[in-house]
C-alpha cells in the first residue's frame, strides 16, 4: 500500500482498505482546506507561506500579510 502525507494526515493511494490501528484520513474541513493561523480567526485559509522544506503556515484573505514573515 502506498501512503501519501498531506497536512499531517495519511491517505491511502490504493484500493486496499486501511487496517485497524492505522491512521485514517480525517479532517473537519476536508483534506485540502486549512484554518487561518491568526489568533482568534479560524476562517478558511487560502494563502500558504513557507520556505523550501519548511512547514506551511496558512492565513485567510484578511490576515495574509501576517504570512510574509514566514518567507
């Protein structure tokens, strides 16, 4: 079974069922959406900021300027 990691979640890339005890793909907003990292915001974030080989930081439209510090 081939497993791909997206946002820290594991996704099966084959038709094989995931066995009990393995991580399952769960995310409240879906596998490709993120929450804004600005304190007390939590809106859907569409703007990601990261340096190569560093984790991404996500911000909404209103707080996207906060992500500049991660570049």
